[in-house]
C-alpha cells in the first residue's frame, strides 16, 4: 500500500481550544516535523465564523499559512453566513468544497474531522 503524503483536516468546530490545541497545533507541527508533505485545512460551518471573529485564531491561521498550510473555506457556507470577503481578507481560499470532500472520501485520503 502506498503511503499517503497529504493530510486534510475538516475543521467545523468553533471551539477555541480545539482549534488551537488540535487543528493548528497538529497541522503546523505536521509541516515543521515533516510528518506530512502537504496539509490542507478545510474550513466549514461554525469554524468559518470563528475564524473571522477571533483575532487569536487569526494569528494561528497566519502562522499556518506561513508554514505552507493551505486553507480553503466552503463558499456555500461563507456566502450564507455573509463572511466570504472576510475569509478572503485572511488569505483563505473560498471555493465550493463539497466535491473536494467527496473526492477525499472516495479516494481514501488521510482525513481528520474536527
């Protein structure tokens, strides 16, 4: 079996401890320690609102981006929540992510859901 090199984290929680101590701690360390070649955080639902409202987590987002972690937010969610432009200002790609998630699941990529 071929070893996976890409990690996807589906981040849906607006819990600040979970965001800081799992989503960002693990993703950043994954790159620093070369556990994974590529890490993508998919920002969905409540996590999107949390990202635009919490300045502490915005610092973690910037740190993650500086380490090369890709962040993409669900456009359908962000449009419904009225925060698409705010996410883009944070440097988060905003796109329809349903197909991305479906592909990750169908191809059995490494996925953590939070």
